[in-house]
C-alpha cells in the first residue's frame, strides 16, 4: 500500500468578500510575527488597525470583484501539484492552510488528522523564508496539529531551478513585448521593516537578493534592480521602495518590467498595487512602457519544482531548503536552528 502523504501548502489567505475584510485584517495584525508586542497591547491594536483600514481595504478588494483571488489561485496550484506527485507518491494528497483567513491552519490541521497520514510535508508558497511568513505558518502548524505521521518541512526555495526558470521565462516574454524600448527589470518583493532583518536575524533580504541574481542570470538581464513594495506604518523598511525605483527609472529614461519576485499567485499586491497604483504612478512619471510579469501560478517549471521539493522532503525529517537556502548565518533560519540544537 502506498504511503499516505499529506502535503500542506502554506499561504497568507485573503478575504472571500467585503464582509470578511475586517476579520481578515484583524487576524493579520493579531499575529505576533507581524506586530511584535505583548498580547494585551497587540490584540487591541490589531482591532483598531483593522477598523481604520477596513474601508480602504474594501475599496481595493472591490477592484478585484469584492474579495481576494488567492484561494482559487492556490487551489489550482494544489491540484496541479497533486497531479504531478501521483507517479512517485500515489498516496499523496495536497491540503491548503491559510494563515489569516479560511481555510485557517487550525481547520486544515483537523482535515489532515482525519486523513491519518504516514508523513506530513509542509510546503510554503513563499519562496523566501521570513519569520513574518513561513516562520509564522510553521509555528501555527506546530501548535495546531495533533495527528499522526512524521513531519518534514521545506523552509524555502529562493534559487530552486524551476522557480528561477518560470520567472525568467515570464520576463523574456515581457521584454519581447517591449521590443526596442529601453526597459529596466524591477524585481519587486514584499517589504518588511529593517528591524526584522537586523533584530530577528531574518534571512529574507539575502534570499531575495540571491534569487533575483539567479533569475537575472537565467534571463540574460543587463539592467535590473531590486525594490520593495507594500510598506505600512512608521518604521524604516527595506528599500528602495518600488515607487522610488520607478522614480529612478524616470530619471534614467527607461521603461520598466516589474516582476513580483516574492509572490507565486495573483492577489491584491499584484492586481491592485502593481497593476493599478504603480501603473498610474509610472504614467505620471513618464515611465513607458510599464509592463508587469505575471506571477508564476501553475507554470510547468514551478509546479515541477514544488513536486521535487515534496519528494525530497518526504525522504527526510526536519526542516531544510529545496535548492540553495541561506548563504549566511541567520539566527531565524529554522534549519540552522535545528543544526545548532543537535
């Protein structure tokens, strides 16, 4: 009998409709990985932030039909991955665990417990490790899951060959669309406060930079840079910001091909922030053409990379990257923490 393998895809989640925007925001800002304060301060603050941001967030989600497309996109990836695994892991079943909206980690943990797997493979849909994403999801899973099976996890895959190939292919298509116009490829990653890197020892920035360099090499790029989007709050965040990168492109007289390097699915940060807000800014600045590479979604090289990552993880215990992970010594890296504890 084939080994029963539960593959759990981690992702952020998003509201289903206008009514669930506020509880989604409250879940997000209640996470200590996002707001690092004691609970008696963090939870009331999360309630206040969610209340204040509800209407503006609803307006943004209205631009996408009222809710987030992230769950439907992730379901497509789960189905593609499950199909890819059938030849070598016929007993594999893929589950989805969202961090801040349904299906929440606790709900998925109960589903996996009922499945009674021999092995559980945790696979984040965040290519680069951060305490704010994969770290938070791993912690939530450890607290929620009480079922059977050996558990192994993929902590990151910032330079996995299939992930790099899928990104490079999307970029080449957009460069062909630009034709003879001079353009700069802007790798736009979700930003985090600088103190996440310097204070927590988070490898996210290093992994973004290493992955971008690999994609640039694969696509043969000569003009490219890294920038960070989605900044909120008063803290100093990683930079330059994507608006600042667009301003520099305007100064240099080049167009832009924007690549969502930290996102594998279309959602609010790509469909609203990149496609609407930053496209409008590019128009005001005279950055033309302004093109945006799609998220990898179910691109065949990316699904193949996920499939290989699962097969490797199913043959070991503990936490490890798929492909090159951290290049430096980072205290927040879970596989380095395992080695230190051994």
